C-alpha cells in the first residue's frame, strides 16, 4: 500500500510500504477513506518530536472502513464506516475509567500517552491503518455524515471543546477570549456556544483570520497587533477582564496575553502546544484566584459532538477549505504548510 | 488606645493612637480580645508591600467583642464575641454573590481586593478596630470556643482549606503532597482529611518541621534536601505522581517542585505568596492535563470550619505555640520573626 | 396610593391604601413602573394559600424607580430604575451565602422563606412598594432595556433557568423534554440552549401552546393527548429516554410522565407548584440512577440573565402578549385568568 | 462442581452442576475463594424477582483466582487473585464511558442492566464462575488483603459510598442522617467520613443495631421507635434539618422519614431496594429545593475503596460476623436469613 513516511528531519515521502495486520485481539484494520494534516505533523517533519522514528507513517486523524477485526472485538464489524479518535485508549485502565484517555496506561499502547498514531505507531496518512483498542477508539459514522464533517471529529473539534471550553469552565453569560484563530482556536469558538457565553472575542494578528473567526462563532474581534488590544478586550467586559481566556497558539507571548486578560476568579485554558517554557507572573497572579489548565484531548466528548454534527447543530464542515486525493498528499502538505498564503484551514485528503 | 503602627520599612511601634469610630452604616467597632502575627505582616515591615502607608496599624486576624454598631447592622449586637475574617466583603456584589469574597467589588472597601485590614485600612493589632461590612465579615463565637481555637479561623485555617484543599480538588483516595510545613501548609494538611485522601505527604527542608507535620495530619514525610526527594515521593504513589501537589512556601523552586510531583490529570494548588515570577515548563506540561490554581482566601468556609473546630473535630488550637499579652507585642514579633529558632508556629497575643 | 388588595377567597379590589414607608435601614421604596400577574396570584385569590391575610397587596414581580432609601443602603440611589427579584434575601445568612436565597434565614424577612412579596408582606401590584434587603434583592436596569424585557426577570426567566435547566443538570448534547408550555415551561425552553442540548421536546395537551413552544426554542413537539405520546418522545432519543425531563405543570399526572420519560442516569427537574402528593414508583425507579429535583427560584442568576437579555441574546419580551395600564388591572386579571381563551402568556401592567 | 441453585420460590439446593466455560473473548473463569449472601438473594428466594429463572446459581459477590482467560483478555492472567464487582460492565458503551456501569448497554451483557450475576446469568455462590467483561469487572487483590476485607468490596462498600455518600453530595461539615443500620447503611456510615461530615446520625428501631452503628462511624444515634425521633434528630442540627438524609431500608415509611428530616437545599439519597411505590409529598416539598437520588451501584469507586481498605484506612473486615465453609452454605443462609437473632451482619463463605 501507499503511505506518507517520515524520512528524518525535513524529509518525507509517499511510498509503497507493507500493509498492516492485526497484532492484538482488540485491534481492527481500517481502509482509510479520508485523512488530514495537523500542525503537529509539521512539527514532526521539522524534527521537533524526537520520539518519532525515521520510517514512521504520519497522521492521527481520519475516517475509514473496517476491513478486519481482532478476535476480541465484538461490537464492531467488517464494513463499519468509522471515525478514528486521535488518541488510542483501552477504556479500562485507571486513567481511562476517569475519562483521561489521553493518558491511557495500557501497556499494549504506550503506557501513559494516548497519542500514538503517527507518533509511536504508524498513522493514518496511509491506505490502511491498524487501530489498537478499537472498541474504545473508533466511532461509527451515522448515515449521511460527510467526510468533511467526520474528519474534524478525530481531533480538532474535541480538542477545542475539551481543552478550551470544558477545561476553561465556560458558564452561561461568560465573556470568553480566544487567542489565535487557527483550526483549534476556531473549534473552541464554534463549540463555546454549547456553554452559553454572552461574548466570544477572537484575538489574532491577522485580519483575514479574524474575519473567518466571525464566521465560526466569534461575536467580537480584536487585532493583537493594536497597541491597545488589551484595553479593547477589557472594554468588552465589565472592566474586570474576561471570564475565560483560551490560548490557542503555543508561544510564550500569547500565554502571557491570556494571563493579562483574565479577571479575578477566571480561567486560563491553554490549548497551544508549547516548545519553550513560559514565564508565569505568580508575583502578580497569586492573588487573582485564577485557574490555569492545559492538556491533550481525551476525545471522550467525540460521541456527543458527533451527535451534534450529525444533527447539523455544529457546522464542522466549514473547516475544510481544500480537498485532495491521496496521491496529491505532498501537494496537500505544501498548501497546509503555507496555510496563510493559501488561506487554508484544514485540508481533506480522500 | 494602643496599636502596632507601621513606621516605614523596618520600623514599627506599639504606640498611642486615636480610637476608631463608625464611618458607615454597615460598620461595627470591635474591642480586640486576641490577635496574632502573619508572615504577611513581616513582608509589610520589610517594605515589600508598597500599598501599605506609613502610619498604618497592622494585622488582619483576630477575635474581639463588639462595642458599637452602625445604623444598618441588624444581626449583630453590642457584646457579641466574634471572629474577624481577614478579608472584608459586602456579600452582595457580583463577586461576593459567587463566593469570591477575596475580590469584593464594593467601592466602600477597596473595589476588587478584599484584604484591607492592616493593608489599606487599620488592622487588628490594636485595642479597637473598625470592621467594615460587619454582617458579612464577622462570625459569632460559640460558647466554649477558646481564643486559641478562634484565632486560627481568621485566616490560616480557611486559607489552607480553600486555597489548598478545595482549589486542589482533593478527592477520596488521593495522594496529596504539601510542600512547606509552615502554618498554612499545616492548615492544608489538617483540613485535607475532610476530603478523604489516602496519603498526605509533607515535604520540607527541616526535620523539626516534618516531625510537627506528622502531628498535624501528614501520613508520610520527605526531606526536600535529600537528593532523591522526588523519587521518595513518587514511591508513595502508584508511580505516576501525586494527585494533588500543594505549594505552601512561595518561591520559584517549590513551585517547580509541585509541577514535577503532579501526575497527569492532577492538580497543583499554589498557596504561597510569591515575590517573583516563576518559570513554567509548558513545553513539558502542556500534555499533562494538569490544572494550576492560586488565590487569596475567601473565608467563605469560615463558618463551616468554625463548626468543626467548635465540635473539636479540627484541633485548631495546636497551632498556638507561644502566648503574649498585648503590651508584649514587640516581643511576640521577635519570636515570630525568628520562628525556627523559637520553634514557633503561631503566637497568640491577648 | 392605589393597589390590588386581596379581600378574602374570591375577592379582590383595586383601591386606595396608605403608601409604604421605610421600616429598616436596608429597605428602599420603589414607585412601580410595571408589574404582572402570576399563576400564584390566582391560587391566592382562590384561597389556596392560607398564609396570605385578607388586606394583603398582591404581586411579586415588577420594575420601578427608587424613591427613598434606608440609612444602611449605600449602593443604590433615589432615581435608580430597578428590577425587583421575586424573592427577598439578605445575602449574608448561611443559606444566602450558598446561593439559597429562596430560604433566606434573616429574621427581618420570614426566617426560611424568601418569597414574601404579595404573600407575607405587601406586594408589587401597587403604585409603591417597600423592598426589604434592597441591595441583595433589586437589580439596576441597563439603559435601553424595555419594560417587557425587564418584567420577565423578576421571576419567570430565572425560575425556568434555575429550577428547570440548572437543577436538571442539562449538558451539551442532551435531549431535554419539557412537560407544559405555560410561561415557566417556555422559560425553561428558552434558557435551555445556554447549556447546549441537542433537542428540546415540548410536551403539551394543546396545539396552540405547542406551536408557541416551537417559537420559544422547542426543536420538537409532542401532544400529550396522543395515545403514543411516550413512544413519540422516546423515538426522539436513542431509545433509552430523555436525559432531562422538566415538569412545568404541577399535577401528579405530569410528574409521573416525567419519571416515565427519563433515561437511566437522567434527571427529573420539577418546576411545577403542586397541590397534592404524588405517587413515586420507587419500586421501579430505585434501580434507574435518576435524580429528582425541585424548588423555589433563588434569583441568583438574575444578574447573568439580565446581561443576556440586555445584549438581546434571550428574547424575554416575547412572553408579553397583552398590555394594560395600572387602572385596567382588574381587566388584566380577567385576561390572565382565562389565558387560553385570550391566547395570553404574560400581561404587562404599566 | 457444587453450587447454590435456585429451585423456584422458597426452594434452593447446594448441588452438583456443570462447570462453566469461556463463552466470549472477554470472559474469564474464576475459582471462588469466598462469597457471601446479600439481602437480594433472600428476595430472589422468596420469588420476588421474576427475572430469575429456576436453575439459576445465586450470588453476586465474591473473590477468587482466575483459572482461564478468553482470547481478548490481555491485562489479566491465570493465577490472578481478584475481587468480582457485583455489576458486569463493558467499560466502552456510552453509559460505561460516563461511569454508569450499572446500566451497561453492551448486548453481550443484558443491554441496560449491569447486575446480571445470580440474576440473569449464573452467580458466585459456586466453586467456579464465568465472569463477562472481565477486564472492566474484576480488580486484582493486593498482597496481604484478607478475604474478609475483600468480600465487602464486591457490593456493600461501593453501594454505601456511591449511592449514599456520593449521590447524597455529602460536603465537609454536613450533618448526615442514615436511616437503617443494616450492612448497606453501615457502609454509608463508614465511608461518609471520606467527605468530612460533622455528624453522622444513625436512626434505627433496634438498640443493638444502633450500638453497632456507633462502632461503624455514627457519631449520634436516634431510636426511630421514639415518639420524638424527629425532634431528636433536628436537635442535632441547627434546627433546620439534616444536610443529607440517606435511606437504607427500602420501605415507604423510612423514605418518608428521610423527606421529613432533610433541610431546605439538602439531599435525600435512597439506597433501599423498594417493593412498593411511595407517596411523595410534593405539595410540601416542591418549595424545599431538595434533591432525591436513587440507584444501583456502579462499582466505579471499587478501585479507590480497595486502595483505602488495603492501606487499613477503612476497616471493611468489621462487617464479617460469621464464617462458614462452602459446604455449610445452607447453614450460612439460615444465619443470614435470621440475622437479628444471630446478631449477624455479613457471613463469609470460604
């Protein structure tokens, strides 16, 4: 079969590799219908994630059809059309039992890290993929759900909702700021309304991205390049700051922005994947009664979000700006790797 | 009357000052029965808290008897023996309505900062004190409660419980680490058992303090000077780290220790008052699904803790190691300022 | 001044009575701009609420302008335009401190019952009213808020939200059933979307009321007179029942309907005011892991809902179907008392 | 092998039956080390549970050693000493994912009812038992845990904790009443302290049972036969009623007692298995802002409670009053069936 293979820092290739087979009773094999590219894949390609070995097939998002099931699989069948959760989890270890799928402890996985696709095992940018812990890690696609709707449920939509909205404890009436209008920031904006905020303020450097944010649920936009960006945001509140500040970029400056925006008693929810430590002004913040959360998506809300998408209550398909076939995947990488130039958000590869 | 007056950095005096009077309808005047000294008072004396003006009477803890009430006070009477909450709060602004007394917005107070005694208005190290928002800020002492039991309820016990135990979301069965065995760390240990942890691990540099921690509720102790302190703590868990790490010192090193100790999905509760920013290793922590909380006590659990102390279910009186009369207050400052030399914890001045 | 006075069972009169005056330092006097009639007023008039004495001025909803303030009132001023909460609460007793304003323990009120207007003290269907505990019981109206928007915030909107939506623990993705499409049921439907349900199913005997429900937020409607009403509702779920069943009628049959509709692990939220005991089939329900809640509104979400109404995010004004002047109040009672004949929902009297 | 077989109403026999075998990949076979008898077994024997067929092996509690594993079982091994949860759950259906194991939807089980041992499939009062969904339904016993400690974790201790303490939302400082001092009521008393109540009031008709309650954690006892039992309990509160009233009997009178005891804003947690409907005085209770919960144990706290028992922080072994060998099981039934005459609580059969 063909797959997108990591060949060491800066190198990748769409090449012929052996097809995967069942390794454990709880595995299934899925023929991929569609996959996509995530910012993390770009980081891996740069060599920023040393755990990824040369030869690894990349990708952790996707939908497909089951072609083979392990002997222990009883609730899935060959022919089922499924969404693959980006984290693989057994559902039965002490972490999974409390919904912390991102830190599944099952030794057949990675003992404490649930994100293994395209990282510690071969991923979804391939014609076939082996899916471990299948009964807890794939979700049947309802009839009528399109590929573009389904693909967002692997990672982006749950990440925005779980790590931004839920960890941020958004409450009815809250003013919410989202710093960064990339896919994950937009997913937080789109799903924030499930918790009834009064305002969703998008903050970004780029006018085009702010315009898009307004289409994804932002009620207000503020350009972070403006000298008075902070005053502009505070003016949208009662003067005390936002109830919830969501960081969706992953650099020290934007994290600090979140801590400046938040009101006493409020929450900072970090979604960004950071490459460096940040300075936390505990000398000023200790007295503010704020809360700072962070984390990898658990996908334990995937089923609920899938229901809302299938009922057309969350327009997940809006994220897909470009479509490619599998054999155009290198072109898809080009477009996604230069997203702003192409005004790209998510690319659908099918 | 006599009071302990801040005379500028490094200077204090026990001197004659005018008696306070009612200023607002919601005030009461309290004749102090007992007060105590807090680490914060030492910081103020060093000049570290610029908001404190020269001439300010220090102190924010105490018990006393009401001698005069404002025209708007209906549920308190002259002669009532009361505990003063260290934060002053109206109970009716939007922050107070959600229990965030530490950030009371009432413009008669300080509009957003509830800690005003011995800070923005005259405090409790005096013969008389004016108490604003009295109906929401004092608690009647039940018969039989001793001064030593009552004095801890002004600040220390609620701080350990609210900012350590509650913000740390301790759950039954949890392993809890408390870094620092000063008064506030010990208060967290003593009140942690109200949430049913399986282990409470005290971590400190000092053997004597660790020995005391064991008397206040710690089930295990680890000396932070040991090269393998981290391994020792982890060995008390299932190998993944503690469920809740409580920081009760207030310096960068101990905050970092808390982030090293905590398991994926766990909580870091910062109680320490920090004078400097800290480095937060978001590059390693973003994926750990942890939560970091911090804050000033609200005293909204004071009434509940008072009930438990009065029923002898929390031995608050154990904190009092030294007793002085009001005119020995400078000596009390000496002892408290050199606490380790005197093996002092809290001093009761009455 | 003129007021609507209860003259004993079946008797009322719009007549001249003495104007109220300040009685306590925390009182204010309000000149009413608008009031309305509640189903409870009809119950009182029938003689069903023995606690109401002959001579009592009725009404517990309204907006007005402050004309006089007590000596202890500092955050309100003469001339303030305010919404009166239907429950009167001190904000400082042990119940109020936990948000349970409906059971305020202040002995100046009614010691344990927060609903006193038009019940234990004179109410709001009058030209002037004395408002106890004013700082915790009135909310300033933002500029631009209309009478029709404001009047719903006294009681109906908070009741539907607090006792239906919040007590029912509605979660994103839930299927919610609301039995009864009167004002309070509609308020639950309108505010349910703040918690992100996937479906809101209105259930009522009357086609016209179901049609209105669809305008207030119901996504589906089921006629409870249909023989297969239960199957129709279950068909809108995954077959297991609704996540939350809200009872908004107040009779045994509708309460039982709610217990039949709810799925294992779900919630029954009773808003209805009941005149009789109900039979609870614990022999069948004990194993269902359901939760049954009930209660009087606290109005502790009034401020939050007011913000959303002022920002035009909740169309509260839709409830007002008829308007009258104060001297047409008897006619307003006629219309409201025969609501279905007049297709009336709420009457605005101003 | 030998097993205790239900032979129709009133009839049982300890007789030779075929040994069970693996039926599904997720099964294990366990050789029983110890089992016990539950009140439910007595109900089944009376013929009160029509779902139980003649020929069924009874029992849903037990500890044993794994002798065979299905092909899909990877985290358990032959020779493992395990505690069997009384409910069987897949861990992966939508109910299990939210911790509602009591209503596991897996069609290999019973599709919506998790309690199947000794009910819908053969149970644990036998030499061997087939355990479905083994990886989610058994817990490895730590070294040193005794049979008497382990046996309580199958059902009684989790039931008291989950359905009494957790569903009752006990908070630090609460006054808790437990009506009924049988095994499950005592389990609620023993585990209540994990949530920090100030008082645990045992209420029972029987002096001997009340004396035992005091040994299991009750701080106060009230005899329900006393004419003033209600006043006695209220006198132990601040006059408003208990915060949490736990029903642990299962008859209408005791359920009504719980609703009389509870304060406004409090919780009634029903643990009792009821055979008849109850009358719920909604006409009086609708205004009390109370919450009524009920349910079958999920055993999702079994692992946590096991940790506390293994660390000797919950003295589970105190429940075992009598011990028998397997071939004395009919005698064990006699003793347990006449528990008050024998002063029996739980019988250990090993």
